[in-house]
């Protein structure tokens, strides 16, 4: 399942940023920036070294193959790939693939990071509630 940030819920506490074991999530002005593991991932398609692979539903970088060309960072639609200044290698969220569950979701106190389906369902429920209030005023 895909993880999606809900910027309305983010309180800019940066717990997700601090908990990420590979420093692949960053919070800017209350917006958690992390890999969306795109269906047709531009980073995967542009990598000349075949350092990025799709494993299950995760887009995963192999740092041993990365040459730091930064093409992946340039094409990332959400700005979630950075080049490490020390190692000169790309850094991106791997969805905690080896762990089995995503740490950023577990530590977020407001659930600003949640699975896409839950985020969409919460937004739908919020809209339905607002519509019910509007129509009950008649």
C-alpha cells in the first residue's frame, strides 16, 4: 500500500524525519516529503546504472550501484530524492522494505502519514460530514 502525507494533520514535529533509519524523509514547512513509490517511477526509468528497482510495490535504491549522477533527483515529481553530500550517493525512502512496516507511520502522532486508502477515506468522510451539515440547515 502507498503512503500519502496529509498536510492538514502535520504539526511539523519532525518525528518521522528523526526516526527514518536512512534519513530519507524531510519535513519542510509542515509538509512531509518522502518517496511516493510511483507506479511508473521516473527515477527508476531514468537511472543509467540500474541502481533503482521495483520490489513488490516499493521503489528501492541500491546505493552500491549508484554513481551519484542525480538524474533520479531531478525527475522525482515530489522532490523526495537527495544526494548525500558526504557519500555522493542518492538517498530515497525504501519503505522500510527490510523491516516490513514503515517507521514514519508508526511515530507520527497525528497520523499525517498514513496509507493512501485511509487518507482518501478520511477525506471522503470529512466531506460527507460537511455536506450533511450544510443540507441539514435547510
